[in-house]
C-alpha cells in the first residue's frame, strides 16, 4: 500500500500540516499508521477523506461539528458497502441497502438544510439590491 508523508498530503489536499493534525485530533480524520520513527504514514484513503472534508467545509459551509457528523455517516456507509459485497443472501443484501438509504437520506437532509439557508440569504441580498436599484432609479429621474 502506498503511503504519503504529511507534507505530500498537505500539498495534495491544500490544507496545512497543522490543520491535518487538528482534524486527526478531533476525530474528523482517522489516525494514520506510524513508521518506526513515529512519522505519520497517510494512505490514499486519508487524502480522499480530506477532500470530502474540504468539500463539506468550503462548498457546503459545514461547521466542524457538521463535518464530523457528515464524515461519520460516510464511514458507516463505507462499512455497510463492505458488508453488502460480502453478503450473498438477497434478504440480507436488501437489509444492507435499506440501512445505507437511511444514512444517505441523512446526508441529503444535511445538504438540503444548507441549501435552504443559502437560498434565504440570497433572497435577502436580492431584496437589498432591489431597494438600492429602486433608489438609484428614483434619484436619477
């Protein structure tokens, strides 16, 4: 398995080494293996997780607590997928899919709540813009 040093992970993820370590400390990022000398050894999975964290933070505007919830759900989904692929009985597979659906529905609800708040905020700004434009029109005539 290919491993990466924290400098490489920082460059690829666009995060500082300090932020990466902080995410490990608070449990948003699972801890990496360590070399005999104690150096952190990250995997591709760590880099993928950091990408998800950055997207949740930057694109969706999630707080750290929301990111923790979002990532925890993602981990549960990944675990359920592993169980699903190892299961042969159709009834058990259906049960796994139903559990994954519940988790994905939770994630979608989190995203929808953020989108709703963003739409409200946008409407407020549009209202202010309209009032300014009306004032400009009034003052210009």
